[in-house]
């Protein structure tokens, strides 16, 4: 399975994008801003292709297990082996204060305000698709591409 994030707007504090799964639009995304020099929890990850696996430990995993239940939640979607970054996750949130370098998903986006809406709805829709592929033992990757700066 291949996830693709097309970054189309890079603002002072955030980056807007679109997420596709196997070349089909899935949802809107929000990340931290671009920085030439990384600043902890304030910088989006570099363009590139990364592997996704489950992360079954940590605060987010415990919170999501409680929120969604173990029938739905099998671990956080973890973007692996990003140079200079650790524990990059795909999760719920509304603005750049919620990202800390991670990828937020939503059903709507306001590119002028750095806000993403319907995050839980988008997560409930996209997570099972990715989780199912991982549970089947499929390789899952995510490619980040900046198409507009």
C-alpha cells in the first residue's frame, strides 16, 4: 500500500496537504512548517518515502486504545526512519499546536488559518484501510511531496 502526501501550501506555522491511498484521495492533512534547520516539534519532515508500521507503546497508543477500543486500534501509524526525527505518527488534531512534526488528517481544511476539521472522522475512515494492510503483512509506505512552496 502506498500513501502519498501532496503538500500544496507552506505557511509561516503550518503546511497544508492532501493524502491519497493508492492514488485515490483520502483526506486533507496538516503538518508543521518547513524549516531549513530542524527545530524540535516545530518542523515538518523532509520530502521522501518512508515505511509505516504500528507503534504499540506510548501515550498516544494508550489514549487511542481507550478512545477507539482494541477492536479498532492496533497501534499508532508510525512513519519510520525519518532522518533526524523520532516517533512521527499519523493522528488526530486541528492545528499546528497538535502536530509536533506528525501528520494530522481531516475532512476539511482552511489553508488561510492553518486549521483542519473533521479530524476524528477522517481518522476513523483512513486508519482501518492502513491497519488492515499492515495486519496482512503488506509493506506500507508514505511519500511526502512538496508541490507548491
